[in-house]
């Protein structure tokens, strides 16, 4: 504290020698500021811009100062110094246009003592007289500057205190399940009778339902954006501005973009849990010196379910999240469409996702899936040594057959189905799962240790035994570890509860089978509701056109479910041998037929040449016979 006071005092002890040179023919700057914060409005009308202007004008005239110019920042926080009028005033100071600067008090200047101290130094270098009327500070009277550092520091402490009180109030409100956001999201409006409750805005809600419906039908976000733009549906920004809501309600927008939708806007809508009827608080955080919000990990969110009326059913929302998670980058194939299995196929050997492309060979069109790691430039040490190629269209038929069998079996044999699910889940409780069970107490212990360390760091910082930068560095490090472990703990607990609640999971799966009992086409929505992942095994014979290839299907809620009823019939060894013999014979016959056809076509194309060749051979033959006959006759 002493070094701060001394530096500022030493700076202004030289003011006696400099300030007498103040040029009063220059501009007399009167700076006024009204903050967006309530703390600057508690005084009511006395803190208004108009009253500040009148107060400063009267003071300037009383001091016989002329050439008055106002610099006004309305609705600007004192925590930040990139204010428009303030920046313009400091530019005029640097350019030598200002001789005197007057403010009502130092809090109008700002609430960061380092920034204020830097600005006072700029004033000193440019021979600008500074006056803070209510604080009794005048740079021409150096003895009045002694308390300036204290006032600046107290202003910053005040800003911190206000920030803490505001955050406490917001946290209390948010933890109670009330929304803490300023505006209701697109699709909702605040209830006129209760500002802490949202009601559906039907016009916007219908657009939200349309977006979810199109996405579940297999459209990607770019395709949906094009469709909404073509239908001339206003974007959320313009829709809310027209109704005096949103962050852009007081801004001028380009009307050319009124109906222009983009992928980012659609992603925001598709991932908003509020559309399920939930209130989600504390998605972001910010420091009292920081203007911008920063997103935090999902584990730090506070979610209160079923608060308001939902626009989207929870099952549809969860399905959309699975699609987005399975395929975060859903690129279209050659025909501009996204295959329904995109994002669900995984290589059994390396675990990488499989890509799907279109194969036009042999005069046809088919969708082929292959391991993404195998085709990464054929590196020296590839993660996978095989493409694991599989016909995606044929796989769709296989999955549809499996789902039909499971649906029929689960509906007609509910008790047996539930028992099988429990048995399968118990079998899936592998050594890895048992290790996870041991991991939970380890995480819990470490979380307790980190909590103690953070408390100790806070105490040391408060007592001044640890530097601020070191405190922030250590605090950030342990906080990141804390939230990472919290997320891991939540995941492990969720996985273990899956095995403990087998009956409930079977019931959820049964509800799916009942809802889609009569499906005729496998859409991306149905696939992602039923299936979490499909693992593709290597063929029994590599590079063979016809081969045996196994797949492992993992279902949502019940995991890998297999029994004698639902399993697809596999060929016996004798059947496989016979099939391969037939395939080989068919390949040979195809090759023979090809060569016969080629020979016929070749002879037809070269018929005249062949005839000329035959005539030449005939002449050669006759000449040879004539010569032989002549040689056989006796000499006369």
C-alpha cells in the first residue's frame, strides 16, 4: 500500500512546478458518466447526466474557466475504460487540445485504481489541470492529491463489494430454480404477472418445433438454414427486436439479414435444454473487471427440471443431443445427403469412427463405410491396418431386421425380456466396471483434498501471505482439476446406476419399442433413439468380394442385447464352404464368358483384317505347295 501512495504522491509533488503552466485558452473538459450499475443510480436525480452537466458548468464558470466542452458517457460502467467519450477526451489530452478537466468526483472517472493512476500521469505529462470537485482534489494544489490514491483504491474495493453482493443475490435466485437471464429465450416470453416465469410464444415456438422436426427427419443444420431462409422466416434476432426484446433491441440491424439463418443459430436452438421445460442457470461467469461472459463446464450448471411448459418433448431433445454428439461434424456425401448411420459406426479394432461414401463401380450406386484411421495417408504406424469395409445399405436392412425381432419379442414376452436385460447388463459388468467402482472413493477423497487446499489458498491470499498472481494461478489449476474430477465422478455414477437399475432401463427401452412398433423406414431419429453405437468387425477374408463380417450393436438403455431369438441366423461351416465354392465357380465362369465375348467382339472389329490375313496365308500356302511340287519333278 505504501509504495502505491508514494508513487502517486511523488508524481504529483512535481505538480507545483508544472501546473502553473496550464494553458487556460484550451478546452475546459467537463466529464460526466452515468453507470449501468444500480450503485450509481441510488442517489436518484442528483446522479443524472443532466444534473452532472449543470453542476460542472456552474463550477467551471465560478472558476472563470471558458471554452467549455462536455464529454458524456451514458450507461457506461466505471469498471472499464474503453468508453467512447472518455477515449475521445484522452485523445484530445494527448493531442494538446485540453487545458483543464473537471469531474464531479473520482468515481465518475473509474473504479480501477491502476487505470486512474495511469490517466493522472498522462494529465501531468500534458500539463492538464485536473479537478474532482466533491473530493476536494485540484492538481494545482498538490496537498489535495495526498488522498487521491486512497479514494481510487476504495472505489475499486467498492466495485468488488458490489460485484460480490450482486453475484450473491443472483446465485440465491438461480439456486431456487428461477431464471437469472435478462431475456427469455426465443420461443418463450416472460409471464406478465410473474417475471420469473416463462410462457410459450406460440409463433416462435412453432419455428422451434419445425427446426427439431426437420433435424430428426435427417436434415443437417445447413440444409435447415437454407429452408428457413427460403421460407422467409425471420431470424431470432430480428423477431425479438421487432417485439422490443433481445440484446439488439436498441441497435440498427441490416434488413438484408432479416431472414438469414445460419448453422450457429440452429446449433444454439437445438442444444437449449430450456425447450424441455427446464431452467438452466450459471452457464457463464465473468470477473468484475471483465465485460465478457465466459462459458463454464456443464458440471457447474444448475438445472431445475419441469419449471415451465415444454416446447419439445424430453425424448426428442435427448435424441437430438445423441445425433449431435455422435456426429459433431456431419458432412454430406457425394449426393449432398447424410446417411442415417453417420456417426453410429465404429471400427472394432481401433475404435475410430467410420466414414460413409458413395461407390459407383460396377454400374451401380451403393453406400460404403470404412475405417477413418485406415485412410489417413497410410502412415508408417497406422492405428488400423484394415479398412473394415461394409455395405451401409445392406447394414441398414440388417439393423431393421434385428430391431423388428427385438420389438416383437419384447412386446410378446415382457417378463422374459426384462429378465434377459438384467442378465445381459450383469454380464457386461466387466473388470473395467469393477475398476470404476474402486475409482469412485479415490475421486471423492481427492475432491475433499482439493477443497481443503482451495480454502487454505483463499485464507493465505486474504492474509497477504501469498501474492495475488500466484494465488490466481494455483486457484485456477486446482479448480480445473476439481471440475474435471466432478465430471468423471458423475459419469462413473451414471454408468454404475445403469447396472443397478436394469428393470427401469428395460422399461424405457420397451416404451421405445411401443412408440416405434410400426416403423417402415429407419430414420436418423429412430436409429439414434434405439442405438448408441455399432462396432464393425474385420472380414474373415480381406479384399474378398464376398465374405463373412460380424457387427456388434449396442442399444440405448440395455447395452449389447443378444439371445437365440433376436440373433441373426449364421451359416454353418459346410454352408460357408459350399457358398465359397459356388462363388469361386461363378467367378471362373464369369471370367470365361468375358474372354469369349471379348474374342467375338475383337473378331467382329477386325473382320476385314482377318480376311486379308487369311488370303495371305492361303497364297503362302499355295506358293509353298507349288514349290514342293516343282521340286519333286525329275530333271529333264
